[in-house]
């Protein structure tokens, strides 16, 4: 394993530090280059099996095979909480109103 001459830190350690720093600011790189629309804790409406449910965003999906989640990045407080949803499947709930439901 090679060591960086200026810092005495190997390349893998530098890479891990850079990824950890990136993950603090953004959980992963959005494919469209835009900031994430929903935050953890936001209430959203989602259509599941022809029913519209209001649920909470509980996390962000991170693909195990790369930085991209193919657009499906939100984990919701539903029975199948491990299944990610894309932004276009969700509508933010504000007060007692919904934005346009897809």
C-alpha cells in the first residue's frame, strides 16, 4: 500500500475521509445534480397499491453497488421500509394540504 508523501496517510484512508465528509453534506450524489427535495422527518403522500398514504421520510437509500440509487432514494415509514421511493412518487404534505399528487 502506497503512502502519500506529504501527510503520511495512505490513499485508502484519504479516500474514506473524503467519502465520509461528502456523506455528511449529502448522503449520495443525486443523479440530477440538484439538492434532495425531502428531508428525514418530512411528511409525504405516496401512492402504494392504489391507495394514497401520508407517511414520514425515515432515511435515505444508499446503493450498495455504487453512488447512484437510480433515482429511488427515500426510505419511508411503511411496512416495506427498505424499499426506496423516487421524488416523483412523493408529494410533500404541508399543514392540511397536499401538493399535486402524481
